[in-house]
């Protein structure tokens, strides 16, 4: 009988992602990132690839204005080296993942889907039934 392999994602990238998220949270809480462009925001998730070569940091700002999102991305680009160095010191791993900051639009997409479903329900309620 052939042996079956467990095809789950490795646990280490998930743990490293959780630790990066914790470190970023603490940096914002302590006020270590002084750039006013950050403003109030939430780090929703950090996804590391399996080799830990890169990580996507998903954020959700309090204001979802496109110009505001671009300001935050610019602030992350400017502070990226500082953040990367801090994460390296905290995690004490040989290679720190390259951070890529991404606006988390999942909330917007789920709202759009909900609106579409509501409009379909309304249209089906309005159709005459024979």
C-alpha cells in the first residue's frame, strides 16, 4: 500500500508570520514608528512563503480612502529597513523574510459580494410568479 503524505502547509512559516505580526503590533503600540502617515491601522495577517524568503504583511487602515492607502504604503516603504532590522533582532533567525506590505481588501470584496447577493435577492422577489 502506498504511503500517503500530509500535504499541509509547513508550520514554521505560519509561526514566523505570527511572530512578525506580534512584533509589528508591539512596534505600533510603543510608538516606535513615528511616521504620521501610518495613523490608525490594523495588521490583519502576515503570510510567509515556505522558504521564509519573503512575507506579505496585510494591513487594514481605519480610513479606506485610496490616497490614504498609498500614503501608508509609502510610509511602510520608507520604514521597511528599520522594521526588517527590528524583526531580525527579535526573531533571531538567520534570514529575515523580505517584507511586502499589502492593503487587505478582503473586507471590501466581501461587502461587494454581499451587495451583489442582496441585489439578486431583490430582483428575484420583484419577478412576478405564475
